């Protein structure tokens, strides 16, 4: 890979990292300020998705495939957490608590 291609690809990676960090910050703000519980649950799921994306991108950049396993584990755990929150919100709306 030539020096120009390496510089261009590293610049793209840096831009993607910056965009993911901005998304993480904005979704964290929604998590804190969300007026309702469903807003906070969706924001928490978005935070987890952005963390998975950051982990996957870091894995690609450092060429460490083991980090992809970590990203998959985070995604599975947050999926189960989101389903549990959704069931809790549904029961609370029906008044079954």
C-alpha cells in the first residue's frame, strides 16, 4: 500500500471514529434527558449499538479478530436487555406490575 493510500484510509478511519463518538455523545444526552422511559430504552440501545460499532472498527484497525467476539457478546447482551425493558414497559402500561 502506498503512502497516499495509507494516509487516505487512516483519515477515513479517523472521520468514522469522530462520527461514532458524536453519535455516542448525542445518544447519551438523549439517555439522560429522555422525557419518557421508552425514549431512554431506545437511547440505551443506540448507545450499545454505537459501542459495538466502535469496537468492531477498532478491531479492524488493529487487526485483532478477538475484539469482534467482544462486539458480538455486547450486541447479544444488549439485545436481551432491550427485550427485557420492552416487556417491563408493556406490563407497566397494562398495569400488571
